[in-house]
């Protein structure tokens, strides 16, 4: 099947969904499962049971998408709230995995909770890159996608970035007027990552770089294998735990939703991946003050607006030591994903965040 320069790289990228439910890439997952359960036949049996149950589970219907109020290229700005005369609150997800982690389900949606608290909330959906986007790096995602979307709003917004979205939000806040900026579990000082993790990611990128350059993009499976490499034992144990969860329980529904999100996602442009792995992970350009976006060096200490960095002391994906140092800092003892969708997310993150947004014009 041929695609034009304006079409997504793959058919499955159009809907951000895998053609079947299952960890991606499945062969690698099975290899990890076999290795991590060697000598423990009971764990192996439970992990395979959980995997089969995950693949065969029925999913609820997808809820209607919020209204799209602006679009630039493949990126869209989705509106969850209503006009209230206060600063709009724009949530910016990572470029890796789909944005629905911030609106995972009816009971686990930070976005809907923030709206119910009276905020006019929006979500950036980066969409699937096209072949013509291969040369768009992290800086281009800010200047060619994010800033034009923000320009459609009636007043300066508050930016709330999650993971890599927080890194991009800080850059956007340096380049245009915003009311405030919040970075949640966002990487900045890459020398704060464990040396072993940086080495593992470096090996992964070196092995995949030439192929990805020829393709013009980085498949989600390459990125997922990097996450698995950070904590392979937990990757298998959570499937074993799923085997024991009661059918239809809140825990089982949450597992399905989180794993479906983690196993979905559009490709990352080659230029963005090169910036991420060569300049940030390997070179620590952000942490050392050498990251330039739109011709300007990005320095979090020079932000001209109120800012808040929320980090997790138990995060394996973005350790607390890697988070940006903004005007205000808060630490949580929750995991990278659990801090936004877990059972304790509401009292520990959603409610305090809502209060902070209210106190800063949101």
C-alpha cells in the first residue's frame, strides 16, 4: 500500500491502535517472559495466563472524542471544558504513546476531574506523523505544532505537560506568553538517570538508528522495548498479577486500559528521536543549558511566569533527579503512570494540581 507525503506512515498509525491486543513487540515480550521466569514455573504459568486473558478480554466502547477546536498538521487541540473567563489549561502529553493516559476512563481521567473542578481544560493530541514530518525534531514539535495550537486560544493559557510533554511545555513557555507552566514527571537533567539506564537506551538507539533513518520514523515497538529493558521483571510480574484479578473489577479494568495505552502509539519522527536520544539522553543538552528552540536557549530558571515541577520519588521512567528545577517543586511517592491514573492519583495529584491552577488564574 502506497502512502502520500500527507498520509500517516502506516495504516495502524491512523487510529493509533495495534491490529491485535497484545504487548508490542510480542516476540520480545515472550523472550523476556521466558527469561524472567526461568526457575519459577508458577510465575511463568500465571504470566502466560495473564497474557492470554489480556489478549482475549472484551473492551468497552470508545467514548466520543471531545471537540477539536484547532488543528495544525497532524496535531489537534481538543476541548474538554467550557469558557469561564479564566486562563485555559492546556494539557500536553508525551510524544511517545497516545494522549489518552490523561483521559484513560470515566473513573481514571485527570482531564475530566480538572474540568469538573471548574477549569477550562484542553488536550493536545499530537496525532500520527506523516512522511513529510521526518525532519521535524523536538524543536519543530514546539514551533510548528504546539505554538500555533496555543495561538488559537483567546487568552494566555496555563500549560500542564506530562513526561516529555512537560519538557516541550517549558520550551513553549519561553517562546510565547503563558499564564503559568506545570511539568509532571518530565525529564530535563538527563544525568539524573541511572547510568545503566542511559547505557541501555544508548545501545537500543545505536542498534535501531540506521534502520529508523531509512524509514524516516521510529516505530513504537522500538520505544516500547526500551521501556521494558528498564524493568523487565516488573513487566512480567504485572501480567502474572492480572491473572489473579477478579473479572470486571476496577483493578482489572484499569490494567486493560493502561496496557492498551502502553501498547499503542504512532511512530516518532526520526528527527525527534535523534534529538531525544543523541542530544538529551546522551548529551544532556537540556540539563547543561544547551537546548535551543526557535533560536532561543531554553532555561527553566528564566521562565517569566509561575512554574511548578511535580516529580515522583518512585518513578523508574523519569527519576526524580532528572526532573526540572522550577520555581516550585513537589514530590510524590507514585510511579510514572500511577501518578496520573492510579488509585491514589486523585488525592495526591489531581486535587492539589486543581488548587494550584486556581491560585494561578486557571
